[in-house]
C-alpha cells in the first residue's frame, strides 16, 4: 500500500498589475514555491499588465508539505527583478474544497519578516529541585534557514523566552545550517504558566537584525510532553494584509489530491468492470462505470479523468478498445454530422490526451525545426490590414515606409517559407507516426464510415481524423509551443502573431478548406491557393495514415510510455571537474552534452562525439539542488552516486535557468525512483577549503545537513504508468456519483408493465427485449455498487490499521 500526494496547478492569467518599467508597463512572470522550494517558473509575458500564461503543472509531493506560494515578478534586463506581490495558500486552504481552488486572488505585498523557512531542532526538559522549577532548552541545530545576507547565507543566533526571562545562543557566521549544541536554562518566576518561545535572528553589524522565524509551545505541552525533535519555523502572528487589489490579482486553479493506493488485488473487480465496459455493445452500457463517469464530470475534471483513463488502459494494453468504445458511443448519439467530435465529450478529451501521451515525440520531430526558426528569426509578418504596423515593417524595405501591398507580399513570402515546411513535414510523417495512433485513427474512420455511409458525407471520414490531428494536436502546438514543450519561453507579441497566422493556416487545412472564402477573415485570401492545393495532399496523407495492419494493440500491458533505453531528456549542462585543483569557479565548469535514459546518465563533449562517459542510473542515490553560495553560481544541482565499494561520489552540474534545473531534477529523480538505499539527507553546499560551505562542518564524511527531496517531481507525459493509482482516481470519481447510481437503480425497480394492458400484435417481443435490457442494466448497477462498497470497506480497514483501531463492520450499499 502506498500514499500519494499530487498538486495540480494552472496559472491562468493576471490582471491590473502595477507598472514597474519606465515605459508604463511590466514584464511579469510567476514563480511557484512548495515549502519555499521553487518548483516552477512561468514564461515572461513581455510588456503586459494583464498577462496570460495558461501554464499547467502537476507536482508530486511528500505527504507532509505545508504551503504553496506564488510570487509575481517583473523581469529586468539590468539589475534584480522587481517583486510585484505574492499569494500564499496553506495546505488546509487548498483541501478545504475537494474541487480545489478556481478563482481570482488578490496579490499581497511581500513582507520580509513573513518570508520564513526552515526548521529548528530542540530538546526541552522540565526539571524541579529545591530551588524551584527549571526549563532546560537544548538548542541543537537548524536547517534550510532563509538567506538574509547578500552572500546568500545568514548569521543566525537563537533567542529563548520563558516567562519574563530570555537567553541567547552564540552567533554562527555565514551559514543557513547552523550547529549550536548549546543548553540554555531558565528558572521559573512567580506568575502563571508561561509558553516557551524560541526565535531565530540573523545578526547584522549595521542596522537591525533580520527575523528568521520562531516556534512556540503552550504550557500544557511543556508539562505533558516536552518538545524533542525538528520543528518548522513560523512567522510572527499577524493579521493578513490585504492590498485591496492595488497590486493586481492572479487567476489560479489549484487542486490537491491525497490518496491511499491499495494493493493491486483490491482493484481487480473494478478493473474487470471497466474492461468489460469497453468490450460490450454501446446499447447496453447505460449503467456501466464509463457511462456513469461521463455523466458526472465536465470541464477540467473531465480532462483529468480522460488522462487517467487513457493511462489506465494504456497500462493494460487496451487503449485501442477503450478509444473505440468511446467513439462508438459518440457516433451513435450524433445526429448532425457537422457536430461530430466538436464538443468536449469524454471521447474527444480521451483522444486528445491519448495523442499527447503517445505522440509527443512525434509532434516534436515534425514541428520543432520550423517552430524554432520562427522564434529565432523574428520576422515581421502580417496579412490583416487592420493590424499592420507600417512603421515596424519598415525594416523589410530599404525605400522608406512600405505600402500595405508591399507588406502583404513580403509577409506572404515569409509565411510560405514557414508554412510550406510545416505542411511538408506533417504530410511526410506517416512513417514516424506512432503505430498506436494510426490504429486508433483506423478504428475511428471505420466507425464514422459505418454511421454515415452516404455519398455526400464521404468527407466525414477525413474530417473526423483531421479534426483531432490538425485541430487538437498540431495547430495548438504551433499556437502555444511552450505548453507542448517545444520552447522554454512564451513568444513575444510579434512572434506570437506569426505563430497565430501559421496555426490558422494549419487549422484551415485540417478543415479541408471547407470554410475558406465564406466571409470570415477574408484577408487570409492570399493563402487560399496554397491551402486548397494542400487539401488533396491531406486526403492522401490520411489514407496512408490509416493503412496499417495489426491487432487491437501493438503490444501487451505496459509500465512506461518510454522504453528504458530511450532518451528521456537531453541537452547541454556545465559539469564541474572532478578535481579543479584551485581553478577559478568559472573555469572549473565545462560545457558537456548529457543524455538521460532509464538505464544511464551519460555525457560527451558534443552531441556528435562518439565517446561517452556513463553513470548507471541504478547507482544514483540522491539528486538535489546546490546553494548558490557554494560556487557563486545559480541553478546548480548535484547527482550523488554510490560505487560498488559503498563510497559516495558527487557530480555538480549547472543548468541554464530555473526551469531547466527543475526539469533535470525531476527527470533524474523519477529515473532513479526504484533505487534502494536512497539518501535521507545530503549537503546542499560543496566541500571547499577543508569544510562544507553549507553547515561549516570540517569532515568531508559529516552527515548531510539538509533533507533530500526525492518525492518532489514534476508530472509530464513520460511519467511511468501506474494502473493502480489511475484506478484509485476512477474509484473516487465513481463514489461521487454513487447516490445518483442508487437512485437510478430504484427507478429501474419501480418500472412495472401492467400484464393486462392491450399491447397489440408484435409488442410481446418488444417488451421482452426491453425487459431483458432493463434486467441487464439492473444487474450491472447492482454489481457496480457492490464493487464500490467493497473498495470503500478496504479503505476503512487500512485506515484503521494505520490508526491502530478495529475496523467497523462492512458497509451495505
């Protein structure tokens, strides 16, 4: 049995942000922190006070996380970025509503005294002798304190209060991980029982000391169970300051999922019902789990459900039958062919998520070369006369300000220079399209042809496929490359407009040119000849795409979307030499190209270099950040490995930015997740000048001063499949509809056809068919309720085992 904690976050947009630049605008971006560790950074939206990000993150967390914070900053080319404001959400606030948070939240000012992080280790004793009562507070150490000095460290000391007495520890210079090991004794004075308060401060030679955090214990706890262990530092209690919207607001969607995943055998009955659903005729599925799930979900919840179901059936080698079942349902209830797959039904969402999970590498191979060119060349392109900026377009003419016609002709040539390669890459990609996608499209075409066989509806078999492949896969990726991992940053306004024009063109091709010249966006007319020529090629491409033979799946049950030998992540990093021998820091790091697979972490001088140095992934026992002060460099991580003799070796690597760092950390942690003997602690600094830069310990072999964070990873399309976790989520969704299911069962039981009614000739056979269908539906509903009750009882038993109590009697559905 395992416990899981998953945070789903969407940073949607901002509004009414204050201007931080002399131009009267800002260049905002958002940092997301979990327990004071940066886990994600949105792209910068240039020159905007109402930025739209639309970025989604899935963060896998340890169960004991405390709070989530969003910081909005204005990016500056010179100097430090300006802080605009922050939003802080406690774990309790997030879980208060099972549906999560989905609202606009005002930004609050950033108060340095409230920016508290880290923990302190204390051992408290209450003693009593002839002189009276004494509180003995053993202040051992602290870890991960906030950096208050420009060097990225602090000079911490502790101050202990009990009653009207206070004592201080010594000050330890230049560390966020101080070791005091000092005992402070305070004697009780007349008066009522007093709480114990321990404050941490950063000592400053000039000006006032900076607050680092505090812990407080009530008198009752001191008497009954004196504190002994690690305690999280808290800010001074104060009322939450409301800026009244003066700093703007963010629209956020946040949901925390914490669940218990049972052993596989407990999910077998529900899995059998789900698998049985996709193999039965759609006419008999009114009470199937999948039919009920579609009724219960909508919007973002339906998208999450679609992702879980696709992963569940991929893990069991049944993604093809699952998508075919949803297609049959969708096609059977569609009366107007113009609306086929146009809604956000479970069928549409599942096919969309399936393409992202299975076809992301294919998408990158097809689109990345041309999309990268658009970003790098930054050409001005515009066909809409209402949006033309002739002043900006002047750079494309050496004869003064160009006319609209000149701008249109030049833009058309530039657009064709990008659109042509994109279309050629797509239409020439049949052999690169994953077999699972081609099989799914073949079934899709077959079902549409069966439902709409008329000659005038022959294009539907092409539109059904192109609607997914072009309109829901290629066009969105061209429009927002950042959201499909094609780029690290959002496009600037000019590049964004170019991408929009290209996406519109690809979308028109995907619609087989049906809406061209119908009064909408007539300024696209110069592209119409090329688009219409491409339509015939698209039909040929789709015919070839579905010309694939094979069984229902190209393989059996799977555990991963990416095979262990395949490269999960690659790119340039700066690697520190093993023995720099006194070199300056910037010379000790050398540029190397790295590859990570499920088996090895290897590197070479260049991607083309034949000789590679490899580190077995099975030897990795920790992957952690490194404090900036260790090498006076940002975005450094360490990979700690253990050799056959048990000796530890550390490789220091610098990434190009915070997102690159987070993605490498996440990829390495997930690749090494199955490894035994993972380290529980490590040093976030480096051993230099005969001591650790983090905790100042003089022994290289000293125990790590900071906890490791192996459980903190970012979810992405290449995550390992976990059928048990997916089934648990489906079970939770079904529980939400259990009352609706019971009501349906009662309605079915109340249906009674009067035997004396005159039904007429032939009606007996019809009644028999209806009665049989009703009986099957009733049996299916009863069975599903039994399965849900059994799973609920299993969860109750495990919960009571954890609490050391006796489980109650089984619940009756």
